[in-house]
C-alpha cells in the first residue's frame, strides 16, 4: 500500500493523494499513512482519526500564514 495524505484545497474541497515529492521546508506537511490504520479500526474511529489529523494540519497551515502577517495586513 502507498502512504496517502489528506490535503485541503483552496476551494475548500479535500483530496486524498500520495505525498508531495518536495514540500517547502517551512510549510507543515500533512500526516502520512491515513489509510494504514483504516483496516484495523472500525469506520467511526478511523474517521475520527482522519478528522483529528485534518484539523491539526489546518491549524498548522493557519498559524504558518498568520505568523507571516505584519500588523499592517
């Protein structure tokens, strides 16, 4: 199996895809392998795990962009 990642797109849609070859080092990377735990968990618990990873990644991206603002923006 491949390591899959859940990505949030600018148009507010989600995409499950292979990890990017190279991510700029300053950007937070999504959690790898969301599909590996799926087979050993019930559906509700797995979806909760995916939601936690998604929320964590979105917060990381939001703080990354927020830290780059200055007080004039």
